[in-house]
C-alpha cells in the first residue's frame, strides 16, 4: 500500500470503536481525507494532541489509491493553535471554520486553496480580536475557492449593469438582479448598492488583510445575512456551530451597548 505525506489540518475527530477514532483532515496535497486512527482512544496513544480539531500537522497515512478511508500512520504538530482553544469566542469560531471547510470541500480532490484559506484564517483568528469581519471574509472566500463565486457585475436576467440604489439577489442563480427585473421576480433579498461594493471587494481580498476591512454601522448585519444565505444555498443545511457563534456575537454587541 502507498504511503502518503502531506501538511494537514484536523477538521473533525469522532469515536469509531472502543479503541479507534475516525479523523477528517483537510490536506494540502490530497484534499479532504478520512483516516482511521488505530488505538487513538487509549489513554497512552502515539498521536497525543495532534488529532485535536484545528491542529496543523504533518500527516502520514497509507492505503490504496482513490479509496475513501485510509489508515493513519503518523502525525506531528506544526501549530496547535492552543491560544485559540483557550479563548471561548475564538474556539467556536475556529470550529465553525473547520466545519464550513468540511461541508464545502470535495473528498479526495486536491484543493490547496481551501487548505491555505483555513490555515491563514486560523492564524488570523489567533492574532485578531475583530472576529466578525474575519468570519465574513472567510465565508465569501470559501465560497469562491469552492467554485461558487457569486456573480456581482451584471443582472442575471437582462445582463445590464445595475446603477440604481437597490439591488436584488437570486440565491438560486447565485447572481445579482437589477431593480427593474427584481420587481418582476419574487426575490428573497434586496440590498442597497453600497453593500454590493463591499461584497465585490471581499471576493478578491486576501484573508490576511481582514483587519483592514471595516463595515459601516448597520451594514455588518446585512452583509452577514446575505453571505450566510449564500452558504446555506450550497451546503443545503445549517452548520451546527453557526447558531452558537451568531448568538455569541449578538451577546457581545448587547454587552458593548450596555457598557457604554
């Protein structure tokens, strides 16, 4: 059986049997990969903390080419992101990042862009305190790298470039709709043209520059709603960690208001 080596990030770890675990990785060279970690549930095991979600590791696994389940051979920690785990808000944001990548990545297909997006996002999460702008940029960059870049330049119906105050958006077509066409089509979402400019900017923005991203007051909630609905239209399900981080963010906003 072939032996494979690659940098990887742990996406999920679940108990498989009395002694073993099933680990899902996002790898640099092999895309999303699932491995059985033999004896990983034993108190004394050779993997240690390397199989904790969010861990950035050097991974060695083996198995026949193109199979769906491999065996884990060895793992060495590069970054544990321990400081993220010790921060209540950050750890759940990191879990959301890993869950979102797992939902959007294709198994067994090399997607180095997604690997580096996740890695850079976890590094930014470690250093930054403004988590919501980081999260919005992560989400829209994830959509783009997964092949779901929203079409924001012209109306999907009439092909014209919108120049009005209000813009519609079709989640089914993943595209904007001009105001005239929006009136003839029942759309779930309409937003002001200023929001469109922020969405366009985010599509091409590097995750490492997220601290430079500043939303006008009131626009942050609208941008969150739009991008979250884009994510839902492709995952077809609510990610388990999202409602929690959404509530945590609202709690933070309410706290800041009362402490002013």
